[in-house]
C-alpha cells in the first residue's frame, strides 16, 4: 500500500542550525513526491516537489529510491521557517495526495 | 486570479444531523479534491471531482457524498454526523492532469457535539 511516514511530530532547532525533516515512503514505481507547508494561520501550500528539483526558501529535498526517502533539508534555519511540514505522495490514477502525519518545525531564536 | 475559498469557516452540528460544506475552486481549475484532517493527523483523501464526475474516492463511508457544479465549485455533504466526523475539512483545486500542484482552501472546522 502507498504510505508516507514522517517519524518526528516535533523538531526544535535554534536559528542558524541545520534542519532535516524526515520522510519515508512506500510506493511501487517512480514516485513524484511533494513537501507542503502550513505557516501559522495560513493555508496549506506547496513548498517544493521532486520533479522540479528546485530550492525554495533555501530548502531542498532529494529523492533516495534505495532508502525510499525524501528528506527536507535546509543548512541554516530561520525563525520564519517555523511551520507544519507535510510530505505527500500522489495516490495513483487520480490526482489525490497521500499525506504523512506532519512534522512541526520550531526554530528558536 | 482568485484562490480556493471555503465556507463556512467554522460550524457546530449535533450528532445525527447533516452538513454541507462549500468550496469555490481557483480560476481555471477543473478538479476539486476534499480532505479530512483530524487533530494531529495529516489530511486524508475523501474524494475527487473532475468535470462534475466523481474521479476517485478514499476510505470513507457513503454518508460522505459530494457534487461538482458546471463552474467547478463543489460541495461536500455528510449525513448522520458522528462525533468522529469532527475535523478540519480541506478543499483543494488543481488544473487537471496527474501530479499537478494542489491549491488548498483555508478549511472548514466542523465540530460535532
């Protein structure tokens, strides 16, 4: 079954520290993976996607098919990065998304 | 370009009642998906509509039903409400096609008492 696992509910780091938000997936085939972010009092929005291979707001994510992972990384955390982060996987023939349970990133000053 | 809007933002209903939630899709988008997000969980897919037809359904009972209108706006109806239906309901629209970006509304917070 297709599944996304985010093992950490909360990740607390200090400003300027490196960040890695973990995401593991279960999927048969070549997945297109996404990271969505929800800042306080804002709607869920796309942060980045595997296929575009972009760096958004300093975040990058590399697909590792051997480890079935798509971890989100940033070398130097900023306070404005504090938010809820969700890893997501397309769910087959429809355009639905399968989400992980999310990780709350708290960047301390 | 207008974003995805949902109404109402908050709603309190009694167990056994029926509820209708509404979603206006983003301009140019013909696909609408509905998700249920319980407290502490990620969004769970309920169903999707593409050009007024249901185009996939998650693991939700038949008392969860929906509609999509010719202007691509959508409704989610839930009958015989249960306490466990209390959640944030999210609508997302996309321009159609696989693996396209989903644009989310701000959600409707439903509380069943």
